[in-house]
C-alpha cells in the first residue's frame, strides 16, 4: 500500500499455528481508516484466520496486532471496537427485526458522567441505554441498510439479501470502528450477490467505517475493494489496488487466480525484449539479460489478425460464447492460448495473433528448482523433504568411487563413511514425476496448488511434515489429490554443506 498515514489496524510479523501446523506465516499488513480492504485467496490460504485474529476470536502465536497504535493482540473480542458479519447470519428466529438489531444494545453499558448536587463533584456511572436511545440507534441502522419500516417483521419472512442487511445493521448499530465481513454473500444466489456487492460498496461510502472483507471470489474483490490483499498458503502474495493486481500481478499465482490469464515460460532477452512461444516480443518491463521469467498476457489483450499478419500463428481448437464475448482457444506449438473477443472464429481455422508491449507483463520466476537440506544415510541414499532417495554419492567428491563395503574412496585414496554427512539436494522442476500409487514414489503428499503455464501445469505437492515440492507436469491432476513423487537418482544434484578435507 502506498503511504501509511491514518493506520487503524496493523499486523506486525503475525504467525498462527494450530497443532504445530503453520496457518499464517509472518504476515505484515496495515489498513487505513475508512478503507475497504479485501483479503482474497483460495480456501485454506489463511484469510479467515487473519480476520479472526483481528476480531480477537483467535490469538496470534507470535507477532503483534495494533489498533490505533495500541497492542490488542491478547484483548478479548468484547473489548475491541470491532464487529463481524459472518456468512451464516446467525439471526435469532424468535425475535423480530427490531429486537435482533437491538439485542447487543440491550446488553451494552455506557459510562455516563454526573455532577453531585451537594458537593459539585463529578462522578461516573455505568448504565444501560434507555429505551428511547436504543430505538433511535436501531432506526438509524435500519435506514442505513434501507430497511425502514421493517421493525416488526419476522426474520423468517425475509429474503437472503434482506437477512444480510439485518446482520449488517446489527453489527453497525454498536458503532464499531471496524466492520469485518467473512464471506457474507456466500449464501446468496448469483444475481443477489451482484446486487449486494454494489449495495455493500455504497453502504461503506455512507458509513465511513473501515471494512475488512474476506472472499475467494475475485469478482467481488475487484468490484468492491479500495485495496486487495492476495493470500496463498498463509502468506501475502501481493497488496494493491484492484487495477494494479489485475494488470500487474506479482507472480504466476496471482496472475492465475485473478481473472483469466495466459502464462508462459519466458526468457528476458535484454533491452525490453522477452522471448516466449518461440518468438521475441517488445515489452515494458526491465529484468537482467537472459533471466528466466514468467510472462502473463490477458486474453482480452490479444489481437486476432490474418495468419500472415500475426506475430504468432495458430489453429483454433475451441470456441465458446460467454455472453459478452467469445472465448477462443488457439493452439500454437505446444501452447494453448486463450483469446477473448466480441468476434468469433471457426474451430480448425488458422489465425494470426498480435501482442503489444502494454499487454505483456513480465514477472520474476518464483521457482527455478527445489532445494532441500539433506543427509546421507548408511545405505548411501539421501534423506530430504520427508523422503529417502537413491542417489550417486560419488558426485560429492570428483574422481571418487564406492568400494565393496559401501565406503567412499576419494581420488586421493582416502576412505570415507558418509553416514550422517549433511548435504544440499537440488531437483529441477522437470525432474519429478507424480503417481497415484502411494508405494511407487519415494515420498507422499497432497497437491495444494496448480497453475497452467502455457504448455504444462506447475504443481505444488506438500508432504505430511509440510515439505513442498514444485514441478512441471503435462497432465491435469486435481487439487487435494494424494500422490507419491518419483525422483530418479541421476536427477538429484548433491553438494556438501561443509567441504571436508579429502
């Protein structure tokens, strides 16, 4: 976020673990007063846990949460000027709308100041709100959510959208500084969701409160937010305005998660030129010459032209009408490229495509290889990343070999027992294979993410002890699939962590 003026909430090095599993990993974030901030990400990314820590329902394992520069990390929820609206509105079915909204007010106590008539001294007294005060606050809240005159209605007679408004009125009637909204539109149908997105944005502008919104729906985030915080795997991937998040994603995950994307393996050629799909394109980004990068091109930024006029030429393999545009998939070599255009094309047709510099966004590659800390076993295998793998330990010492007993004989003739020797193990993104047979591979895990990169999928598989393997695969698997991983011995590159005298 630009600037840090008027900070109302700040998370400093916040982490959260449940049963030794890290859910939030060292998050740093601040939110300005009056801002509409959306925490966006897939299920299990940590966005709701972050919201619950701000609310006080969960306490951070480490780090600080500041409200107006005061540490509230250990403060209970009822002591925080924060209210939450959940996906399940939790309205009381036996109470009418007025009593649902007034419920918290009837329990609330305020500090009133009085003057003693005899002594003239002032004193404070904790008192409940009067009936007229409650009535006034409820009517004001109902007006803000456009439900005037609904006071006596039973909540069971309301539509989903109206029930959501009642839940919001109940939250804002206590005049919180911050309103937290945890996927509040999740129970509504698509048409109602779209209407409520606009109403919530308008309500935010009327109230002037700080809204912190949680969703996995990118359209909601882009429609309503001043600022979007994209999360994955307990970490913040990118913070920015909706237009920046969409047009300038920080990495392939953000590009893939926000909107439709064409993502390509690429090489930066220098002088604002980048190579992908076998061609060199002009771009507006600057990286080191010959650096491997990822490139994202949005489908609407590809121009269709005659085959002999295009920077790229391909064959149309799919055309789907999406209402406001056609989704056209074109095969270019091994790459499948998506185009969105109001004009259609025929399957089997040859077309040309132009991509201009302002439609090409170059991103730093997050992963170029897998690197693990490992240790050599007594069997001359290597343990790393929750698995045990065959390997060639003679690569650790040039010119060495193994004798009949399994000891390593160096080029100088020294005899070494490598048991317990610490090494670094590196495995390339193209050197790992997946299997659905749990016994075929050397390590087992679960697919936690996949991103399509032009001509292949990039997978992340996490083991039981939270070791991650990232690799490329042509085949489509599903998130949460249980798999085993196969790494050939000649694909494991070992180096000594401490060079020994041999």
